[in-house]
C-alpha cells in the first residue's frame, strides 16, 4: 500500500481505527511536525514538546476505535495535545513548587537543629542492646559491610542484617517519638 492509496483523511482515520499500522505511520508523518511546533510554542520546551507529541500519538493508537467518530481530526488532535501539554506543565509546576518548599524547609535547618538531632540520635543509639549498638556503629560510622561486620564480631551475615534492621527500626521509632520525622528523612537521604 503506497502513501497515495488513501483518498482522504477520513479514509485514513478509518484505516487507523481498523488497526492499519501503515495508515497510522502516514497519519503521524502528516501531523507530527506541525503539532510539535505548536506544542513547542505552548511550552517553550523541546523535550516536553517531543514527549507530548509521542504521548498523544500513543493515545491515538491505543484508542484508535474512537477515530471512527472524529469529524475534524486537526481540531481533535490539537485539542488533545493542548490539554495534555497543559497537564504536563501543571505537573511540572507542582513538582517545582514541592522542590522549592522542601529546599526552603531545609535552609531553615540550623546548626542548633543539627546538634539537637545528633544528640537525640546518640541517645537512640545508647538505648540499643550492646550487640545491636556495635553492629549499628560498625555499619554507619565505620561503613563496614555485612560480611566485614560478621567476621569482626564472629556472627553470621544474616544475624548482622537482622540486628541492623532491628537497630534501624528502634532508632527510627525513637526519633519519630521525638517528632523528628523531617530530620529523619534528611538523614536517610544522606545515607543514600
């Protein structure tokens, strides 16, 4: 089937709705550049424009049966694309605001807060049973691996994992009880 075998766009849409991949490629080739330029003007972002075009054509293919009812494909295509682009921009804006809020909160984390946090962390570690305490300190302070800790303390690797898991849970519970969950999250990020 060659490119000119489609009489008009309506026939092309009917072929796409029937699952004709060649017709879909033709539809994509006919519209993707002008659609990309339109979305680029809306978003001022090349990557987002490409992503929107790909997403929209994927949606068209996945919902191709609906094309049988489309009267004006250009209007349909540009409306769907504009809505998807605006949703993507809204999502990016939300993510940016969340990041900005998080960074603002982190800037408020003062040296005094850090000292208080580490004092409470020391208290939490001191409350651990001696064996868990040793394992925790070897893991977090000396950065030893499970196998190295197991060898050093003459324990199995599985025992080390189990004790470290229990120690982490105990410390986390203690810090949460002290209302330090945000600081706990900050510390967790430092361990990643």
